[in-house]
C-alpha cells in the first residue's frame, strides 16, 4: 500500500512539473507587443476606430485566447537572458501606449465628437482586466504644450501612474521629432534647443523623421535629457524607450544606445511594424517589434488572425 501511495504521489508530482513546464514561455517563444494611442478617436467611436475601445475589446479577446498581459520589462529581461521563461506564462502579451495623453490615467471628456464624450481611461481598462500597461510619454513640456495647447498631454498624473501597480511610465523621447514643432524653441526644463534633430543638421523644425538623430548631441537631447526629466517627475529614470513613428536611426541603434548606457540608462527600445512581428530571444534589443492598432489591425477578426500567429 505504501509503495502504491508513493507511486501515485510520484505520478502527481511529475504531472504537476509537466503542467508547470507546459504553462511557461519556451526559449523559442514569440511575444506580441501591442501599441495603442489613447488620443485616437475615429468617426464612429467604435472598437474598430477608437483606440481605448479597441484596447478594451482586445483584452477580452486575449483573455479568451489564453494570453496573459505582462509588464514590458519582464519580456525585456527574458530577451536579455536575465529571466527564465519558466517565470512567464505560456502566452504572454505586452500592452503599450504612446505619446502620454491624459486619457492614459484620467477619464477625460472629449469635445471632438459627441459619441466620444465619456471614453474610459487606460487605467480603468487596465484595472478591469488586471492588465499591466507600459506608457511611453513625450518628455518635453514645450513639445507637449505645442501638441495640446488645452493641456491634454500634462505630466501632472505621471507620479500617480508610476506608483500604480498596473502602470509603468517610460520614455518616448524628448520631442518625438514631431512636425508640429515649426521653429527653434528653447525648452528650459530640458535645458535644450528643440527640435533635437536641429542640432544635427541645422533644420530647426520637426520632420517626423527620427533618422535625423544621427549624432551625439541630438541623441543626448532626445534620450538622456528626456530620461532625466521623466525621472525627475516620477522618481524612476525610464530604462525603456519607444522610438517615435517606430523608426530608429543607424547611429541611435548602432552607436548611441549600445555604447553609452551609463549616460541614458536605456536597456531596450521598441520599433513598430518591422519584418519581425513578435519579440523573440533573437530580436534586436534596441529595435524590438511592436504591432500598432490602426496599422496592423482594425477589426476583431483581424486582431484574432494576427494573434493566432503567436500561438
């Protein structure tokens, strides 16, 4: 009887171990990283054209498919070999947002369209699904004021968001190299002239082209000074970076980020819509792939088809 009980116990132990291993991310796994822009509101205010509604719909679909949202940092650690896949679910997914609109944390009323008067915040959606969100914010107060004179890109909520267990504030560079910046301006908070790229080529206007960050001065303003400002607000220097427009210059990816980590403290950065769709252990650490709502998918059917590729 004792032998039988011992055998049964062994069988259950092996089964539990096998189950645990099956429920973990394999070394050859692929992880989707999804990108939303909470300020995007479509003409119909539906999940097919409005990002926060798409996020809410997609998180429900992800749950039904067996995906588990995890912090971006954990996937970066796995990619770097600092974290075993056994500490991760079998089907992890990373949820991110870009630009730092107030709707990431606050329920803001939109006057753009009556149908969008009371959209949920990203924080509320995250809490309802217990889903971690990585929020990449534009650092420069001057640039954020230009993008939204009404103050919809404030940094007043960053500290509370960083302290929230389901949100992490990270860097989307100083000025986003955004075309809304039409002349040379001095940002006293950064101690820098903007656009940062003007320090490379002397063209003092934003061109939606991060390829212009091709020397030390421009990269330092775009990344290190941005990190210093964000860290001063949140108490945590950002160590993850999202490249504006998903584009990175050869200098930024090949020289500045890998060689000057002590200055900028970035350990990983994200691009968008590249040849590689999902993060693997072979993905370039300073150009990890992300998939953008409004580019890679619109409808629920498109989303499901895309996510099946990672299963």
